[in-house]
C-alpha cells in the first residue's frame, strides 16, 4: 500500500468517525434531500469542527441567560431584492428604509436569500422547512379552498414547543382557512391573525384601492365586489374577519373586516408584539414570535404614513414600507429595552418578489421577473439577521440561504434537531454556522425552485438552470445562467455546454429519486 | 397694494439684485442651454447664498495652500452601474473592488451620474463641457477618420492652463488621430497616450483575445486581421503606437504597438502619474491630471491580475478591474503621502455602460441596456468624488450630475468661470455646490441623451422620455418612465398622460430653439 493511499484511507476513516460522532449533537438525524447528503459527506470533517464550536457557544449563552435564545421571525410581503436602502433602493427609489438599514448594519444582510415564488408556498416553507409541494399545497390559496397546512406536518412552532418555548403568531396566516389549518392548532400557544387567502380584494384596504384610483389616475379595474356580503353571495363562501386563537381553546372571530382592516391589523400587531415581549422577557421559558406582516402589500397602506417627507407620493407601497420600517425598529428597541436583545435571534425575510400586477403601487426588484416567477426577481428576496453580541455587525453575506432553512436552524438553536421528523424529506438546512461565522460558512450549494408543482429552476453554486416548458428540436427547452456574473439573468444561452448541464441533470435525478422514496402528500382539493 | 403682493414684489426685486450680483462671482457668464437659464431664474436667491459660502470656502483653502486646488479626473472604460462593490456588485459578482469602495466611503458615491452612451462622445463631453454633437463629432471614432476634437473647441485643460495649472494627460485619447486633435495641442502641457480609435482590434491585447478563445470556449469571431501590417495594407491607414506629447514641441511615437500594449500602457501610466504628482506636489502651480484608463476593457487584462483569489476566473474583465482598483489606491495614497490630498479634488467616472458585445468578458449593469444605448444601462454610470476634509465622507448622492459638468465645475474651482467661452452653448453646469454640500444641492434637473446626432431621450427630475424612431398611429413613438420608481425602465407605457408629456415637449422645444441660435459645428468627415 502506497503512503498516499494509506493517508487517504486514514483520512476517510477519520471523517467517518467524526461524521458518526456528529449524529448525537449537530448533525441531522432527519431525512435531508440527496444533494445535501452528498455534500455533507464531502464536508463532514470541516463542518464537524464548526459544529463543535457552535455547540460550545450556544451552551455558554444558555448558561449566561438560563434559557435557550428567543427567536423572532419576521416575514414581509412582496418586498423585492433592492427595495431596501441597504440593497440599493431606499432613498434612490423614494422609499427610505432607515431602520431596516440599521438592522442590516448591526447584523447580516443576505444577498442570496431565496424564498418560494409566492405567498402561501413561502409561508409553508418557513413553517415546515419543506418545499410546499411536498406538503400537498403548491398553490396560492384563495378563499374557500379545502387545502391547507396538514395536521401531519410538523411546524417550527410545534418543534419549538417541544423545546419549551412559548410560541406566538401575528399577522397574515394564508396557509389554510379551516380550523385544522389554524395557527393555534399548528403549534402556536397564541395567535392574532387574519386568514387573508388571496381573494377577495375586499379583504384588503378598500379605501386604499379606491383612493388609488382617484390619486394615481391609473384606472384600476378590479373584479372585486363592493362588499364582503356581495362576495359571499356570489361565491357562497363565508368571509372571515380577524381571529384570536389560543392553543387548546380554539379561535374566536374578534374583529369583522372593514375598509381599514389590514392597516389596523398591522398597527395593532406591533402593539401586541411589544406587549408579548415585555410579558415574556423575564420568563423562564424562551419565546418564539412569528410575525407575518402585511408590509408592503399596498392594500395595507395606512393613511398616516402617506406622504411622509422624502417618500414617493402618493405611492401607497411607500407608505406601507415606511410604516413597516418604523415598526421593525419598535420591535428591536423593545428587545433592547427589555434587556433580551443579546439572547434573541431576529431574522427578517420577504416572502417573494414584487407583485408587478399592482405597479406602480407595487414594490420593485433590480433583478429580472417578479412574484410568481422563478427568475431571480421572484425568488431572491432581501433577508436580514440580527443578534447583538452573537452575530457580528456589518456583514454582507453572499452564501445561499433558503426560507426553509429557518425551520432547521431554529431547531438547532433550540437544541431539538433530533425532533425534526425523519419520515419525510426536510429541505431546510441548519445554517447556524452561517449566522454565527459569516461568509463561507453556508451549508447550501444548491436550491430547487418550484413553480406550483413543477420543478422550474435549479441553482448550483454559481450556475442556474431554468427548465422551460416545451422543447427545442426534440431537446428540453432550457436557459443556463452564470448567476454570479449575471444576477439579472440577461444571458441564458451561453452555457449550454454539457459540462454545465450534466451536473444539473445529476442533481435533478437524485432529487426525483428521493421524491419516489418519499412521495408528496396528497390533500383533498376543491372548494369546501 | 395688498401686503402679500407687496412682499412678493419685494422678494422678486431682491432676487433680481442678487442675480445681477452673481455675474461677477459664481454665476455663469457663458451661454448655458435654455432649460438651465429658466431654472436659474427660479433658484437665483437660494443659489446665490450657496455660492457666496462656496467662494468663501475656496478662498480659505487658497489662503491655506497658497494655490488653487489640484484636480484629478479619472475616466474609466465601460464600467457599468452596479459593477463596484459600493453599487451592489463587487464580491457578489466575483469582482471585488475594495479600494474604489474605500474611495466611495471617504467621499461621494453618485447614484445618478450620466455620461454619453459611448467612448468618444463621453471623452469630448468631459473635455469640452458640451454634448459632443455640438462639437461636430457624434460618433465613436475609428482609425483613419478625419473628424476629431476641433481646434476651436476650448478644453478643460486649456481653461485650467489659463488659471495657472500644470496639465497632464495619460491613457486612451480617442477623440481624433490627427496632430491637430492631439492632447499636447489641446491644452495639455504633457501627455502620454495612445490614440486607440475603435479599430483595429489588434490595438488591443491580442494575446488576451486569443486566450479568451481558448479559455472560455465561447468561439470568439472577430474580423480583426492578424497584425497591424495586415490592417494597414487592407485599409491603407497607418496604425500608430503610443505617443509622448509636449506642448509646443509636438508628439513622438515612443512605443510601437504589440500584443500587450494596453496592459503595459496601464501599468506604465500609474508609475508616470505617481511620478508626476511627486514632482508637482510642492510646486507653486496647482496641477490637473486627466487619466483616461483602459479599465475595464478586458483587452487590457494583465496576466498578473488574472485569477486573483476571490475574483471570477478566468474572466478577463475581472482581472482588469482588479488592476484598476489597485492603481486608483496607488494614486490616492500618493496624494496622501505627498501631503496634497486635502487640496486635491479627485473625480472618478466611467465613460458608458458595459459593452455586452464582449459578454461574458464585459462588465455588467443592474440597469436596462448597455454601451451605445440611452437606456439607463448605457448612460448611467458609477461616479465617485473624493477630497478629504472638503467633501464629507460617506455620502450617497442622488442628485443628477453629467460628465459635461466636470468641465464647468473645474472652471469654478480654478476661479476661471469667466474664461468659459460665451459664443457657444456649454451644457456642463457648475456642480461645486453638490460636491461641497451634498444631496439637494445639485443644479441639474434635466439631461439630454443623444444617440449619435439624434436626441433619443430626456430626463427631467423623476421622469424620463425616450423618443423612439417611427410613429404609432400618426403620433410620435415614445416611452415614458418614472425613473426614480423604475430605474430599471420596465414600465414605459404608463405615463403617456399629457401632464407628463407636455413638459418634455416644452423643454425639447427650447433646447432646439437654442440649437438654431447656436448651430452645431460642422467638420469634414470621411477618411483622411
């Protein structure tokens, strides 16, 4: 046996031992997708060393604070890549975001955060750590639909409950209308929410819509009826107002819908969130807050934030963004004032790109495409992470991160990674190393982009493949981008060489084999 | 007479007096275009107050240093909006620009700097302060063409010479081949330059081109001949090498062209520039340096900068950018070391957007379009201003600034605004207030974008009109963008209301009337 071969075998043996050792602490016991399993084998040694340090750091924190870290996930609505000042928007586009920019300066700004391309799917991804297609829901839910977050899915709230967390949800639920889909039945101790499935538009701030028509003179033509009653009659569906839900007690409709429901919900929620933080800051239990803000659905545009100096006027989206920017500051300030900031991870991400259907009242992206598309403009969204004293300030992180990762990362931080179910694929990766150590410590080198139930694009490292419907001369119709050089997806036909395409074929093949082994959930569809 | 009316008249009287008083100091005696004259009437009082303070500040500086401030203008080549790290590119796109980012942090980053859409026109704009169409040249010059920078044009170097400056030029001239066009005949005491009119490609780093073919496998197909001799035979035109020119003594060809001419010129020039600064730092005369760098024409890509860690490999453009980034630091460091940084204004701008014809070796823009187009990607380019102790650090400035403004601003800083010729239109505005006082102090609320000799687009405040060839139903073919909300020019058909279009018609009408009064120069065209 040559010396080289001996060393190679020895190194492999070491890796195997380290890898086996990881299972008890940081490594996943859950079922990851094959591309990650493959990568993990390659990186085992290096990741194990990082995980050891992370375990130590988390243990020190727990010793200091006597409990696990609090976790706050803020999910914004339709805010595009480039909307915030820190992403090149802000004042330049007439929508200053000073407080979100400060949050970015004090922590991490992710340049490659990926969500699903639309509202319901991203919410499911965050809650379950899985591509929504696996959960049986791959669409944006409209009122009356039977589909929703299945009972059998394990949510981040359920997992954190098992870790002893108090859990609360505020805002736009939009993952199912039935009681079985509701937050208080899906792991949240407390929830104040609206269902806000996509239609009717009358759920939104009608006053804003009507104003828009007058103000912008853009001749809005919506097919929404004049009132909820009209809608209920037309479609035979009950339109619900806002609910308060309590685990074990069910939910109560506490507010009817009205023309200012969305802005009122938004301003009410920040008050509830601050109260919740104050009430739980000194508790022996850590807390988990999931705030699904309406911002910046311009339907939630509040009167008092319209026409603020320096903001584009009379654009409704800018008013909503101004309000949200203030409220995020109020939340962070409350954490500071209550003395729990250094034991609280706050992650802020947007659910998808701008909804250009509402232009010029929608948001914007510097990238190609928008909400509903798997071009970068649809799925690459702003993302911030903040944890004073733990996450180093002033970082711009280019490593890929997915909304599904928030699920798995929460499990790791709460010390319940072993509670992640192993009878299904979980797509979310543990990105604690990325949060704590920054650039180069991400664990994700691929991401699958689904459009409904169709695998529509894949990113691997610097390259991205779009799988387009139809074929070209008998071959699949595709576009291949160097997404690092060409984030705007302008040049899609230069990299069709097999050396670029074959690795994609390989990863897609493995992904599909795993789907055969762990098939997607099938849920009853149609209207109830 | 009512009190209100009395106050209004009094205020108008004051403005008239102030305005008349301005002529002797900061106000233009030269012939501006009508839209600026109109705006100046409105702003007279407010601008006069600023100008008084600026005069005082410049006088203090002159007292302190015993001379006028040095001026360094760096013109980069084909660097798009978003290429630099500070504009959202940098590491994200595999081309870190740490030193240019530091320059931005220490001074101003302009988000709305506008150049002409291509190489020769922007060089003329910077040198003459005029839209190139007025100077009789509205094209990118190719070898053998008679056209060029006319003797009758007054260059920034000629103006600064009158103010007692030593003047020097380094790099890519590209505004005419004949001796009468040359820098040493156009106001520069010293010049080390290549003509580098667009063709032949063999002027460029052939070695790089040939390498590209092998490295990238993109099947480059250029029509360039194998050698300069071939080209000379084919077109009957002499291909010149690098010149050294001295005012009053003419020029000498000091280096023949060869496969590494462009990278050698680049590395040679930074040495010459540093030497020049050292030699002139303690002089009683201030200096003016115009450095027309090749960066980032990937043709100038130097071997030793290819494959630097962290840079996209084997992309040639990234190597060129890496080199330029280093050289700018060397220049700024030299100013610091020689103790003249606080008496030196350095402005860095790019001549136009990325030349996508060379993709994937070209640069990139986040905006729509590239070099040769009047979409933002062609004409909106990065721009930085640096003057320690005078320009406040950390500024992101959104006010519009044009490359033509560099001419007029230099005249103001050197105290020779009265030497700007008044027998022709000068488009450049005095932007000293913007440099010294930042956002909101810009004097430009419009910009005309020419494509060759055709007025192709106009920006006014937040709005931009594209005048497209052809007509639609008997009406002009146009696109109108809200360029603040939509910098990517995605939504061009939403603002055709007359309230948006009429102001454009008005400003274009005034612009055209002025052209009738001051017609464009007519130069002999064709091949010499």
